[in-house]
């Protein structure tokens, strides 16, 4: 059984379009994350949600809007896509409380290419 | 802001060699340090270190933390081509992981 799944795996789109990436985890975790990995392989946090509440928003443009309908899902919607948005986006989940930290489990990634 | 620095950025070795990867950090409220291995897809968890001087071991991989000098090392002995990957060091704080830039290890047959 897949622990953290993302769809789609690949996304190719034109500048200016709006697109969504979905993430689901079946681990029963309370905390979910979105990370962006650029062409230099640097992984950077974008958002984290704990029990469906936004905890971290790391100076991400407001064209990016995460939505967590329930604890098992964290979707990412991107408006008005730009060339610089091309990257691999990873969803992750963990059982974190903000005081104690456990390993994060990562999804397979979504490779977004903006033309 | 939390800072995680890995070195070297990349290295190439031959099968059977031993590699040592370094990770230094500056964080507020340090609690743990994590190592991940990333091949073509998602990072996969290797170790979590919380205490100084206690080596964690998994097969040919081992890691240790020095909380006084603020660094960790990851060792891989008797390397195999399957060890080729990007190795990422990360420190958790405030519901996020701060990652280093990673070390790309290439093991040649």
C-alpha cells in the first residue's frame, strides 16, 4: 500500500495556466507538508499543515494556495503559472506535534514543467 | 533562520571505497538531525539522531552526531553502485524540515 501518494506524477503546462496537485496519506499522520525541489536538488519547505490548519507558509507567492479538506489530504493549487515554478513538488507527512518530531514520509513527487 | 550545510557537494568513488559525508547545522531549539537518501524519486529516511556520540548503524551505513561541535557524519563502507544517490541532511523545527543542499555520491563499478 502506498503511504503518501501524489497525482499527477508529471504535469506539463503553459505559462498563465492554473493547475492542481493532489496528495493523500494513509498513515494516520496529523501533519502534512509541501516541498519544492529545484533543478539544483535543493529541497525547500513551502507549507505545513497540522490537523488541517496552516502552520507554516514560507514566503510562498500567493499564487500557491494549499487546501486540506481533511487530515489525510493536502492539495496544492497554483494560479497563473510562471516559468520559475518548474520544479519537482513533494508532499510529505509525519506525526509531529511541534515539540517532538518524527521522520517525514515523502510522496513520489510531481514534476511540473511550465513552458 | 536555521542553517544546514553539507559537504562535499559531490564525490565519485569506486566500488568498495568508504565515503564520509558531513553535515553542519545552526538551529534554534535543536532536537534532532535526520539523514535521507534520494535516488530518482522521493527521499527515503535513513537515520534520526538525537544524542551526541551514539552511533546509529544500518548495514554498511552509520551515522553519528556531535552536538557540541554542531555536526553529523554519515559513513558508507564497502560502497556499491546502488549507493549512488543524493544524501540529504535535515533538521526539524517548528513543523518543517530545513534541508542541506545534499551530497551527490556516484559509485563507479
